[in-house]
C-alpha cells in the first residue's frame, strides 16, 4: 500500500491532510480492553507543551492517542495535529475527529511528514521498540523533535499494578500490560543506528513519576 502524502499547504503553513487510514497490520501490544488510568492529565499536558513548543501551522503527530484527549487540546495550538491509535474501541469513543486507526510501528505517512511527534505512555506497551523509533525517525523532518513519556518503574509493570487488578483482577497481568521497563539509558541504546539523537531526559512528577525524553531527527 502506498504511503499517504501528509503535506498540504493551507493558509501559507504546511499542515497535513489526512484521508481515512486503513489497517496497517495488527500489532496489538496491550491485551484485550486495557484502558489508560487517566484520559487526560493537565499537569502532564503542561509539561508536554513546555518541551514540544507547538506553533501554528506545524504538523504534529500523537502516537498512541487513545480517544484523542491530548490531540483535542493540541488543536488549540495547531490545526496540523493528528493522532494514531490501534484500539478500535477507543477510537469509537474519540473526542475529536483528528484521530485515526493505524499501526504506529508501520505508519502510512510519507517520509519527513511531521515537524514534531509525541507519545505519552505508549512505548512501554509496544513489542518492537526498534521499529517504533525507526518510524518516528522516518516521518520526522530533519531537525524535528520527538517527546517520549514513559513510566519510572523499579521493576517492570510496577505502575500497571493497579490497572491489572482493576481490569483483570490479577496483579501479575501488569507485566503483560507493560512489556518493557524503560530508562533514558535504554532509550539511547535503542536508537543507536537510527537517525535520532538524544537531547535530554528528566524525571517528571505529574500525577505519577515518569520519564520524559526529548529526541531530535538528525540531518
């Protein structure tokens, strides 16, 4: 299937045009009907704004957008935001039209389509992390940035224990919800040989302790 041409000039700024996205594979990491603990976290969104610095006309991609709450708020900053998620159940309850079905490890966008990418508490659920970062690098324009937020955990699944008990009545399911325990060091290892550079990482307290990592597209 050919890649989507995600560029369209509107009002002098380059923003993406997005036809309906068809299935691009079925790489479902979280099992069953797993849902995020919070639909929206204002504290985390404010941190995201600080590092993402969205500007009018920029093409921005939300990877793992769920129902699109962050996409909806980001629309106040740029009309060129779009969210991608593989959960059909979440997308049926989307809060914005700027969300589409898709596999975030096999995106249907042309190379260098986006100025910025962000992904909030999604990377820990993805089986193929190298492919995830390779796709970010592919769709980012040179000099573009990616913000990745993921949980701080003393052991894998620590921050998914409550969700595992609430949704599956089994705390051991936490390790099937969180497939990886990630740190800034492991992210830097994962992007070796990919055209992404580590800019900075820090711990962020926003209704829970999490890492925020900033990457930039080389070239």
